[in-house]
């Protein structure tokens, strides 16, 4: 399903979600589908062109706020929170989706600081304000953090750390908000453009029972569900969305 027609996940008209990494891929789908569900969306990304393209694609009716900046930069992050709170009030929801791709040549320590530290800093800044009783956070992890090892040491380690952080929050911050994660498998985003045509890509696709990559929308819907009131008793879950890939390992 790629449209929001006849879908009601129970969000209120005043609910706001911050989505990091919203300029492309999974984050963009979460922002676009969230708007279609009636959410007010604060879309964050490093790249202004991706956010401009999103704004041009949707008819947001004043419900879209965009912020260009690096979640690993505290000053930029603080400015983003000040802007969205001035426009929409305290966001009830947070989607920690931003992070470098596994192919990025980056040192282990820097990668952990950006990937894990960025998500933690975002979560702490978001939850420092008074949250709605139904507040929830979802983090985009990866099957690389729970089953599949990647060539990049920092990527597998960072995704595993993110799921551990989510479990910690679910156990110790449930009085303030619910915390869950999704663990995507191979997803057809710009980061994996052309990968399915490589020898490695074909080999992996051959081991996925559904026989294909997932689409960004197929990841965005589970994220939106986990945020929604329909998932009010789901806390500390890591939802694998991989077409069955990991059960074949």
C-alpha cells in the first residue's frame, strides 16, 4: 500500500512527528505517508535539496516543517527543536532514522558518535520537554545489528547498539514514552541503487523468500504503526522487516 486513503491509525490532528533523514529513502516515506495520515511533520535532513523535493511533492497544507542540519551537531539540533516547537508545539513522536550508509568511509569512533550518539542526543532533547501521554519513539536499526554481519565493522556495531539503546529506553523511560525499532533488510533506497544488479546483490536476493527488495513505503508503514495508538502496548520491540531474509540464515 502506498497511499493513505481509508487508513486511520488513530493519530490526533494536533500530533507532530519529527523524522530525521527525511530527505530520501525510508525517512522520506515516513514523512510523506505521515502527512497523508494527518500528522504534522517536522522533516530533518543534512541535504536541503531532498527536503525541498519532499515539500514540492506533497500538499501539506501548512503541516510540514523542514530543518536542514546534522543531528550530530548539538547547536544545529537545538535550533531545529526550537523552530519546530515554535511552529507546532512539543512533538509527540520521534523517528530516529538518520545515519550514515554502511558504504561511507568513516572511522569506527566517529561512526558510533554520529549513528548512536546522534540518536541518543535527539531522543534526550526531544524528551526533555513535556511529552503527550501517548508519546512514542521509533529508531531505524537494521538486520545488520541483530543477525546479518556487514563488511563495515562500525555499521553492524552501531545498529546493534541502537537496538540496545531502544531496549534500555523501553525498560527505563516507559513512564514518558514508548520505544521501539524496526530492522530493515535490503530496501530499495538511493543508498542501494544498482546493488541488486551486482553479483552480491543477486546472491542475497536469491536467499530472500519474497525474492525482492522492500520498498521505502513498506518500511514506513510499520514505523507509523509503532508510533500510533494502535500499538499502545508495544514497547521494546525490534520489528524485523526483511522479506524473511534472516530466517534463512
